[in-house]
C-alpha cells in the first residue's frame, strides 16, 4: 500500500479521524524507546551510576538464581544483574549512604 493510499484512508475518517502523519509516528516511537531501562554489565559502572547526583533510589530484587539492583536516575532506570550472592551482599554494603534503598522479595 502506497503512502498516498494510507493518507486517503486516514483522511476520509473511515479508520480514524486523525490524518496520517509519518512524523507523528516517528516521534511516538522515539519517545517510547527513551523510556526503556538500561542494563549495566559491570559492578564498577553501577556504583558510579548510583553515586551520580540525579540517582534517586535503589531497589534490590532477590530471585532464586540472581539478585537485581535497579537504580532510578532522572532519565533511565539502570539495572545490574548479579548471580553471586556474596558479591550482591558486598555491593549492597557499598551503596552510597544517602540513597534510599528498598528491598523487594
């Protein structure tokens, strides 16, 4: 189907009252992708992110196989997954003291 055909379908109101706009669709997609969380692979990078000025809180999610650390910054939610329980405890102790820490089950 050509763009002109799509514009005609949308402009006559048969499917929706809004006109077809590829630019509007593109901005929606770019806004949606900016809300996705970011995965951090290294513990050192996670600690640097947790020490940032815009870091608000840390959530610790303990699963059977791993422990997930999630730090909320102003734009993204950064996630670190650790499979070693001892490393997870050490990381928990080394989080910045002013940061709100919430443990999830």
